[in-house]
C-alpha cells in the first residue's frame, strides 16, 4: 500500500493525460480514409499526421 501512496500523483496525472488524449483522437474510420487518400496521391509527402496529437511527434 505504501507504493500507492508514493505513486498516487503520478498515476492520477498519467490517467488524466490518457483521458484527454483519447478525447482528441480521430476515429478509425477517419484514419482509414486519410491513409487511403495518401496512399493513392501522385506526389506523396514523406510523413503524414493522422490527428491533432501528431504535431507533438512529427515535425512537418
């Protein structure tokens, strides 16, 4: 039980982050549509982002 007391803040902040992340995520249907479109484009870019979270992981 001691570990729960020590890690409580970390666990709660991680859960809050995941919850807010999932609220902004795009649906699988939207992701599939974007993937289909980008795979058939004549001049594709090197990288594509699929959702608003992509700005954190890709420099475009």
